[in-house]
C-alpha cells in the first residue's frame, strides 16, 4: 500500500513544486515506528503491520529545499505514485491517515473534509497565520461514526453539547475530535493555552485524550478551569479580529460610558432636589441607613429599577460619587451654569433694572438679594422674532457687613462688575423705603443715579401700599384693639395642645380644609386677610371652646383669659369690625398680590390702586348696609345687636370760649365716624397713585424690591 505524506516545516503557505521519490523495502517500516506518547503531533499510533511513515524531521529537511518525499512498498510503487498530492498554495500540513480495519473515518477526502484536524498540525503552534487559518475554517467536529478501542468504547457526538438544568442544549464550542488521531482536544487551549503554568490535565487537552472512560467528568473539570477560561478569552479576541489595545480601548470606553450614566443620574437627582429647595443630607451619609437623607434615599429608590445605579451601589469600589463633597460640587457647577446663562442674557439685553433689598437669614447675617429685570425676544425655529418676554432673574444672596448707603452701593457695583454687567444699561432701581436705600441726598439710589442718571428710582409699590395701610390704621384705637384681640386668640389656643384640640373638636361643619386661626403678620397688613377670614368662619366654634374652658378649666389664669376673650368677642363692635375689616383687607389683598407679579407694569399698578381707592371710598358710604348685614350675622351667633353706650369725653371749657364741646351722642354714629376710612388713608392712596402716575412714561422699571420679588 502507498503512504503519501505532505508536510511544511514552518509556513504552511509556502510550498515548492519539486518532488523526491524514495522507495524502500516494506520491512523497514518496523524500524521507523514513533512512540505516540513521545510525539503528540503524530497522526496515528504506529502499528508494526501498518505502512511506513517517514520521520517528520527528515521530511522537514527535504521540504526546506522545496522537495516532496514519497515512501512506498516495492510491489505497489508504480500504481500509487499517481496519488502523490499536488502542490497547493497557502495550505497547512496535510497527512493522510493510515488504513486500519477498524478505522471507518479514514478516507481519501479527509484533507478537504477536516482541514483543521489537530493531527495535521504540531502541538506548539507559533505561526499566527496558521492560527488564523484554523480560526477561519472552524473547529473539527465530525459527526461519526467513531473508532472503538479494545473495550468497545468510543467517542460520541453527544459530548459536543451539554444540557442545562431547564433542558436547554448548549453547544461546547471548544470540544473537538481529531479523526486522524482518534482523540478529543480543546481547540482554545491548543491554540492559546498558557503553556508555562498549564496543569498536566490541560496539557493533555492540548495534546488530545483517547481514554473514553469517565470522559464526562474530565470535560466538566476542564471547561471550568481557570486556564481554559483564560484561553477562551484570547480565542474570542482573535476570533473577532481584536487586539489588546483595542480591548483596552473598548474597556476604557465602556467604563467611561458607565460613569457618564452614573453622573447623569446623580446630576438629575441633585437638580430635582435643589430646584425644590429640599434638604439633601440626613443624620448619616451611608447607603442602606434609614436616616441617610433625601439624596441617598432617592438613589436607593432608583437603584431598584435602574441597573446602572444598582451596579454602582453593589460595587465595592471606593469611588461612588455619592459623598457630600460631590453633592456640593455638583450643586456649585449647576448654579454656576445657570448663573452664567442668566448673565449672558442680561449682557445681551439693551436695558435692565436692578431690584435689591437686604434681609437677615437664620444665622442673623444680613444678606443682599439681587434681582435683575430685563427684556428678551423669543424666536421661532427659523429665527424669526415671535414674542417679547419680560424676565426677572434672581442671581443670589451676598452677605453684607456694612449697611450704610456707601457700603451697599459699593457691594452692588462690585457685584455687577464681577458679573460683567455694565452700569450704563441700567434704567431703573427698585428698593424699599428705608432711608439708606431711598434717601434723596445720600441714599443708594442717589449715589447710583449720580453715576448713571437714567437709572430712575421707584419705591416698591407693595411696600408703599403697606405703609399706607399702616398710616391709616395706627391712630384708630378700635382697629388696634380688634387686631390685638385676634392675636390674643391665636396665642391662647396655640399655646396649649389641649386647648387647640378642644377648638378642633367644635367644628360646626366637619370638612377637610376648614380654616383655622392664624397668626397676624406684623408688617404686611394685606396678609392679615387670612386671619380675619378664619375668625369670621370659626366665630361660633371659638365661642363654644372659650365657654367650655371658662366652665370646666381648673386653672384660674386659663379661665380668666378665656373669660376676657369671650367678653371681647361678644361685643357688637367686634362683630362689626370683623365684617368691615374683612371687606377692606379683601380689596387691598388683591391689589397687593397683583403688585408683586413680575409682569405688572406702571399702567396696571396705577389702575389697580385707583380701583382700590374708589372701592374703599364707596365702602365708607355703605355703613348702613354693612350694619344691617352685621346685625343678621350677630343674631345667628347669639350676640346683641347694640353698640355700647360709652361716656363721651369732653374738653374743658375755658372762660373765653362762647360754646361748649359738642360730641356725638349716638354710639353707632360715633363708631361710624371713628372707624370708617378717613382722609388719612385716602391721602395715602392718592399719594401712591400720584407717585406712580408721574412715572408712566417709563415702562421698563421695577415696581417691587428684591424682598417682595423673592416672596
């Protein structure tokens, strides 16, 4: 029988076209046998009865000169020389498998059918081109039938797959079978195994295993070994035509993408909490703690549904970007970005107005609030102007230590200079009526106007209205006594939990959102409407609670206080004051709220103040109608509808006077004259209207100070 051997020494893609024919006696084959254990790269075990296979070293030396060796038996040389393989370009080593009675896989077309058979290549492959060739042609996985050993065992194609616990068949891509060697091997470990540190078992999987007993256990042990997994990683890298640099770059990009997504989510949470003035931190800044604050608790909630944050929390790395320092840094960056955008809009505007005021924070530090009012033009998608927008932007607080006019002027101008805002574009100043701000000789408005004459000062309209109300009511004893009683009622019930619960249990109409007693605002008269309205709707409940305390309380001071409040509320004058002040404050509160809107202009302010003046003047002439309405209300509350007859105060008559002092004898008429809005309030309202009307020619100036704007 003829044995044909084609082999390349190092490069499978170089093949010479010459041949060398050498015939030797067949009995010489017994002297050229090669031990299978000592030579892993041999194609099949040597059998004394099998044809002769030339020594690889001698063949390699011949192929260095481009020749081919053919070894044949004397009786069959002439008939089998035609079977010598023809030169093929860029082909790996090809060795025809020997013929054996039990070898049912060996055939003449095995070279083309299994081009990546490990038996055709040496164990230690160093040539990258050969490895590429094997990867491109795929693993060697014949379907059988397979050779059987002396005990009748053989390999089975069922080992190519494994079955999961749920019954799914998962292919083992690494497991291959060599038909020429009748061995199974691991292609990944053969090509890319870590040879210096490889275990003996892994070396066997590189050479090949033909011991079929306990093969399942050997396969499971190998596929979970560390060296095999490392070889699989390198195999996949080669398979995908990747490099180490590309892998490092890909890993770097993947890590950068992960942290980008993390910071995006952290920034969104920070922006949400900051825009709603919510506290960030708790008692303990630790993930998983129940008192870790709004920020970390929000991150934990999102991590339940977001795999990115879940991976961040479960990671054992020290860097998480969740510390208080990171939170403060993100808040600073966000505020700086918003501030820069606002400053750019102000710089691009043609004109602007400044609205500033000072107020104390919780630590008693005087803070200067800065608001800028300017006009922008909104454009559509094509860049065409569509709308003119009036914008008021708050640029922050600045601590001031010098409250003098010179100190405030210096702070305002330095702040504008730091922001790059030109004073030459300023066309209005809005402050309250404090002397250091509104002084006509040395106030802030006068100092700034000396530098920019067009920066006209306007007194805050909301503050001005409040001053008018204060001037109109401060000299009327009846109004002062009324509000003192309202404040005493709130202090009496709010000072004790039991008294407050007693008041709540006497709801005449149990309903959600029922008004309750409220504290009076000491400075803003318009805000007192809520307190007066609550008193009117809860009058009967308050009287019942005071009566019960007067009868059942064991504390003498508590009983005395309840008796005094009850006596004050039972007077008809108190009921009339409740109705009249409710009407007055309702009218004034509407104007006060409107004056604090950012879109109000001088024309609207003048019209609203004029309407309020007319309404109050009309109300003064409707005393009889209010009195009749109050009598009906007092009857429903069980209050006598009579004014108390008080002794009239008389002025001492001197000897030179011809007539006596005349006083009103009717208590109702005396109450009307003393109570209803008089010349003081009318003059005050007309003063505000006149001040605003004189400035109607300027349309871009503020009507509020920064304190009103911030509220």
